[in-house]
C-alpha cells in the first residue's frame, strides 16, 4: 500500500541558533561604536584646532601689547630726556642768579635716574659760567638736580665746585638760600603768573630802574687787609663811604643802593690799589661818609679815583666784587681802552 505524504499547510520553521543571533548583535553594536568613535575624533580634532587658534590669537595680542608698551616707554623716555634738558638749563640759570648773576653759562647734564613710583628725575649737572661783571671770575659747580617730572620741588645738591663758587656758596648759606650744600630752586613747570608779571615789569622798565639790591665786597688777594670804599646817591647828592676792612678771604655786605644799577669802588692794601678814573673825596685817616660837592676836596680830605661796576641784567640784583689779581687785570684793560679813546 502506497503511503502518500502530504505537506503540512503550515510552513516549516527554520531553526535559528542562538550563537548566530549573538554574533549579529555584536556586529551591529561594533558598527555603531565605530561610527560614534569617528564622530568623537572629528569633534576632538576640531576642538584642538579651535584652541590652537585661540592661543595664537592671545600670543599675537600679547606681542601687539608688548610692542605698544615699548613704543609708549620710548616716547616717555624721550619726553623725560627733553624735560631733563629743559630743567637742567633752568636750574643752571637759577644757580648763576643765586650768586648775583653771570654770563657765558654752560650746562652739561645727564638724566641719571627716573623713579616710576614718585615720578622724580635725578639729573647730574656740570655748570660753568663767568661773573656778571668780569669774565675772568669763573664759577664751576657739579651736582645733582632732583625734580618732579612736572617741574615741582627742584633741589640742587652740590657735589664739587671751584673756590669762587664755594666763596659764593658761603654767602648763600649765610643768607639762608643754601642749606648743607642744597640749593632750593623755583619751580620749573609752567611759568607762574607772578614770574610772568615780573618779566613784563622788567620789559616795561628802562635799564636805569634796575637796582643793586645787595652789594658784597670780598678780599681775594691774600693775607694783607684791604680797605674799601664805595659811592652811592640818595637821589639828590652823591656820597662816598668807607672804610671797610676786609681780612683774608673775608666778605662784607654793603646793602642796597636804592634805584641804582651802578656802583663805584676804591680799595687798597699795603701793596696794591684797585682804582679807576672817577675822582671822589675820602678821608685817609678814619671812617667817613662824605657828601661830594663837585668841587675840590676840603681840608683833611684826599681825592681818590674810583672804578665803576654796572649790573648788566636785572636778575636778583646781587652784585659781588672780589678784590684780587683778576680784578687788577680787568681794571688795567679797561684803563688801557679808555686811554685809547
């Protein structure tokens, strides 16, 4: 009997092994991880690139700021050098005026130090000038000027000087102008209203209104005492006054000479005489104040020839006359020139 096989109306089920399913899941998972890894690597590289760009921008900005700071510092140094030159020139003029004025001023300087915290400048100075009356009276001084960048609180501290300046400094110390070798100067910034007004006054006044506010005479000739006399005018009459004894290196102040810029002097020691061409009557035996009549000297009086000294510029009105060999030569020169005329 034949047996006929009938297919089932249901499809035959395929048996799937669990191992195959596990491998499939793992492959899909690895593919997903690989895709994530690729995305993460790109993001990381982009972040690194952006960070490098940021760092480069910071570096370039730092370089720009450093270059700008260096430029500003160079400009500030140029300004400080300019101020140092200006302040040294003004200080030299004030130093010269402090001893009664002068001429042929030479100022060498070097900006030595700048304090960034206090804005104080230290300027080394070498000052040289000749006397207001005679170029043969030379003054030399070196020192340090300290002054604010704006020109405030200027002070000059002397380091070294020649004998002429030291003699003048002794006078300034006695007057309280100099203390322990330090000369307090006027401010050097913008010109004050008072200084501007003084300049206008000087420009408006004729030369004859310049006055000698302080006359000082000194013995610079040696150990022999010198006896000096001078003349003055009270506005109506001329007078001669003496004698002022000056010992070795001694100086004496004779005070103001009213509204006069000219003074006449005569001096003598046992071995020499300082004289000129203007004749005045004096008393050779005693101190005197003699009214000059313009006629012959009376009994007990002797005619002596006085020399003239003139204040060349207003300044502070101080005049200092040193009786020494330099003055001898200058008077001889002036006398020779007068004889040629």
